[in-house]
């Protein structure tokens, strides 16, 4: 199975989980709205008295599920807003440290037809990434540009050019936001991590020179560019090197049965919560109780 097809399967799996969770969220939200409406509106009884819905166990379960979805939505929105802000600050700092294109690097860039797509910045370490959410660009440190061989530098640029063409920084932001929003789905985090690895391996394959790519990777260490969203050249470094040593054989990564079982249990629980008719049950039971009390009071008044 190619990495492109693996990425597609992972994205379809993520879409299925998110869609199912969204459906449950809508159903639970609708039932919770009905329960709150019944709670606020008194119900007229035959005896002339009124009854309101109380804090039944079903209502509390429904409310807890609603708070779960609400906290996830808040977490996802907060993460997305904070990450976008930090990504903009990272971009500003990167552009502030921009340096002229090295002469040797300029020749390779023209050869690969990547003019006006690469930004060079001052750094003592070997660093490279694709940054920018809507208009992504390739960033390379001076050290990487001047100390890598022509073949190694070409492999680096081709790798990052694929991230740029795929708009991977934006995809990573969306997937990470979904991961925070639906934090209660155990399998989602695993699938997002697996997608990132598959994206790196697919970009590696676009270089067409495994030897030069491996030599370039050995010069890098995994770098986190703050909290900014980037497609770093050194992401999943050890796994990619192992794959190159194995001559491109895909690493086996079976779906964790424990995470799958927990995910099924979560959706089963959400299904039970969404299916229960807590509002009418609670209202009817309270109404019957209060109606009996009303009849007892009216009977006692007649005897007096």
C-alpha cells in the first residue's frame, strides 16, 4: 500500500469518527435543549396544580454529556486560536531574520524550479520546515543551505516542496484542532499521529534519492518551532531513518486493539445517552407524583 492511499484511508477513518461524534453531539444537544425547556416550563395538571421537571438521574447524565461536548468545543477553539496567533508570531520572527539566498543554494533552487518559494534565515543548527497556513513557504537555515551537499540539499528542498504543495501545515492545524475538540475519542489521537508520519514518508518518496535523503536526515535533530504549525524536515526522524535502512519497506503499524475497544465503548455510551427519553420520563413521573399529592390535599379539604 502506497503512502498516498494510506493517508486517504487515515483521513476517511478520522472523518468517520468525527462525523459520528458530531451526530451524537447534535442528538444530545437537541435532547438537552428539550429537557431544559421542560425544566423551565411548568406543566398544568388535571387537578389544577402545576409540575416542573426535576434533576432526575437521566437529566444529569444528559447534562454531563452536553458539558463533555461543550468543553471539547472550547478546547478545540482555544487551541486553534492560540496556535494561529503563535504561528503568525513565528512567521514574523522568521521573516525578520531573513538573509539573502546563498549563491550555491540559488543555483539548486533554479534547477528545481522553486524560485520565490524558499526563505533562508540565520541559525547555527540544521533546520528546515514548511510554514504558513494559506500561502506556505519553505524555510531553510543558513547552516543547512551551506553545509549540505548539492544532492542532500536537493533532497531537502524536494521533501519540503511536497509539503508545500499538499498544504500540510494547514492540514496539521485542522487535524490537531479536531483532536482537541474530540479529546474523548481515544483512537483519534493515534490516527492523527499516524497521518503525520504517513505525510512525512510520502514527502520522502518524492525526493527520488534515498541515499542523499538519509545523509541529510543524519545531520538534523528533531526541532519544535515553538507552538507554531510547521511541517518540519526532522519530524519522525528515527522512524524515517529506520525505513530508509529497510530499503523503503513500510513499517507495520497495526491498529491498537485497546484503543479500538475504548473508542467503541465511548460511542456505545454516547448512543445510549442520545437514545434515552429523559425529559418525558422525568416530567411524567413528577407530574404523577404531584397530581396524587394534589388529589390528597383536595380530598382532605372536602372532609374539613
